[in-house]
C-alpha cells in the first residue's frame, strides 16, 4: 500500500502546482477516491503551497497599493438601492414558460452542465445533487428534463435501490 | 478557513500582518469587532468599511489560492478578490447582513467568497481539457474556524515551514521561493541556476521537499 501511494505522491505535488501530472488524471482521482491518506496529503500540500504563495505575494510592496486601489474602485461604483433592515425582500419572479418549453430549457441546461463537467467523457458520472445544485431547474422540470435527455439518447442515469436517480453521464 | 495565513484573531485587535502594519492594527479603531464596524458604517463613518475590508484582504487571497483552481495567475486572483469585496459591499449597503441577528460577519463573508470561488471553479475555467473539475467533489469544504483556532494553527504551520526552510540547501530554497512567486517548472527552467535541469528533475526535487515538510509536520 505504501508503494502504491508513493506512485501518486509526485502526481499530487504536480496537481497542486498546476503542472503536468505524468499520469492520466482519472487514475489519480480514482486513487484519491479510495485513499484517505493521499487525500489528506493533497489538502496538506495545497495549504502549504497557498501559505507560500500568500506570503510571497504580500512581501511585494505593490500588494498593499493594489488593495488600496481596489477599495477606491469598488467604493466609487454606483451605490445599490438601500433597503431598510427588517423590510421584506422582494425577489424578481421568474417567467414561467409553458410545460414543454420549460422542460426543453431545463434539458438544455442540464446537458450543457453535464457535458462541461465530464469534459465530454461519457464514462464520468456526475452526481445528481451536483447537477441539481448547479442548474437553475431544481424543481418539477428536473426529472422530466432528464427523461427527455434519456429519450433523446443524450444521457444515461443510474438509479439506487429506492429507484431514485443518483448519477448521470452524458454522451 | 484561512489556515496558515497568520491573520487570525484580528477581530480582537490581534494580528499577524507583521511589521509596520501591526502598529496600525492595534489602533483603537481596529479593536472593534467586524459587526461593530458595520454598525459604524451604517451610522455614517466613512472609514469603517476600509478597516473591515483590510482585515480580510490577505485572508481572502489565501482562501482563493487554497480553494480555487487558479494557482499561478495573480491578476486573475485579484479580479476574483475584487468581485468578492464588491459583492460584500453591495450586500452590506443593501442591508442584507444584520449584525445583531445573522450570526458572525466572518461566516457570512466566507459564504459569499465560497460561492464566488465555486462559481469560477465550475463555470469559468472548466473546460474539456481542464482536469481539475473532476476532483472538486473529492475534497470537502472546510468549516470556518474561530479566529483563535486560526491563529494557533497558522503559528504552528509557519513555525514548521521555517524549520523546513532552515534545513533546505540553497538550491532548494531558491526553488521554493520561485514556486512561491507562482512560477511554473518551465519558467524556473529559464532561470540560469536551473537551466541544466529537466522538468522531471524539478518535479522530483519539489516532491522531495514536500516529503521533508510532511516529515517535519508530523
């Protein structure tokens, strides 16, 4: 097990630095999914590298100057409408389309998200909660839209023992 | 959240900004809590938000480096940082945060930072060739630490890092400094000191340094 993890050590180092991994990314991630020790190492190295980068950035004299510029810039932007504390929030309402347009729009967004997330690789399954979270359609049209995608043979989704969809992959 | 920046504890007037800034941090204005500063801003004090945002500057930078997928591009990081502060300012001005009833400003601030950071991670730099998106669900989001916890953890990491740096050879120290400046292996190779080394060699060198850091941390 030790040697097996050793193999991924350099890939973890390079992953955090944004360098070439020297191995298929999927292989590294498959290992990370099952190895808590390597996950901890990834988090640890990521933190260490972020400390190094932050310290180096703030040693430069321009860092404070840049932040001052940023403050001036955002403070000079037009002020938003003031709302008194305690007043109810009025949110803009979404225009509800007819059912088929709604489903088609939802399917389009879900497909777009899934394709991007999997990088066009149908082997990678996207967890349904992630799709739910990252697409606008969280309510009714969601499963209908998934159904539309499946009918159009653009997507597959797996179900758990309760017959609830868990993951989707996109062709 | 911002482990290791050494910036915890600002809300009580303690700071690890270091050097000259420490003096300013200890001025009476800075002893006020985040929530008090927001109330002061609402009462018409022009400087209150400046003080508040300055507290979160370095922490936000560290947070983005740690959580976002942008590791090398400082200009891009500054853009995202600006977006975060702008959003916080907009929401504060719109009265979205209630100092008395909405919990701590710190947690509220990081929720906004996290949302914007995730937005970038998922939507803006994700593409067919971007491998990073695949690993995002592997690492759970961390909980917001209290300023005291942050300070303790930061001091620990910093002490261990300085211990490691003292053990490194001059070549290794130079390599770490270049990495800290956000240079890639290819850029490091362009430096006369490392021109004779291959990228694989540099990778191995960094890996060995990482192992040293890990050993000392344990």
